[in-house]
C-alpha cells in the first residue's frame, strides 16, 4: 500500500504555502495528525500528551471530524499550540507534511480491521521524508521496529521525545527506507503479481 503525495501545478503549491506558512513558527517541533479530531483514533490522548513533550511544539490536526471534544480538552489544559485545520486537499497536505517534523499514525484496536490495518498514512509521511510516531497496532509497530523510521508507542509524549532526541538518525532511516522501496517499482511489481494470479485463475 505504498503511496506518495504529488503536487498539482505550481499555483496550487503556492496557495498551500500562503495558507499555512504563517503557522510555521521557528523553534517549535511541528507534529501532524491527518486523522483530524477523531477520538476513536485517540487524538484526545495525543492532545493531552502535549504538555509532556520536551521543548516547544505545535500540533496540527488535519481531517474532517467533529472537534467539540478536542476543543474542550484544549480549553481545560490551557493549550495554545493546537491547530485544527479540517479537511485538506492533496497540495495542502503535502505542503504541511513537508513543513512538519513528525507524522502521527494512529488507529484504535477495538476490531481486527483497525488493529491489523495496512495504513497508507505511514507512507505519506515517510515519502515526504519525516519520521513517524504510531500507535501499537501490530503492522505499524512491526514496520517501525524493522526499519527505524519512527516509534510505536501509545504514550505519544514519550515516543515524540525519543524521536526528537535523536532526530537525524530517524530521518536517515526514513531516507534509507524510501530509497530501498521506490513507489513506482513497488506498484509495478504488485500489478505484475496480480496479473499472474488472474491468469492462473
């Protein structure tokens, strides 16, 4: 399920830059979850963990979902470093990932479909060159442990701190992983295997 985001014509990229550049503050660790304000994806836990992230950080929540519960947590915790962005187009998402340090890939484990998910989100972050922090769903945990592209831990703050504490190493692991797994080559090989299976049928 490897995939890489692509920009539309340059005008769209420029529009994304104009929209989000003012939010990119120097000296902050920028963290992005593209599952919006989803409580089922444990973004409430993520927001509550922000106070334990070492140094200054800013969390971007991108995606369509109801935000009342997240708003309540932000107010209760007195947070001023959470940006709720709603649904983004591909150009906006690509720009945002390019300008963040860590991507969050989170799923619940209440059913087998989510517990054993094969998330494309982890690859959207990796192919933009940034490490990930994931929940402990087996496929996500296995990928992080096998490749070193991030940390799998349901304690978000600890995982973020570990990644930022040795950021160059994690980023290098991302580069090695993506170089060893070209998206086009992977997809062509997958197509070939599917064609061979169909021919046998």
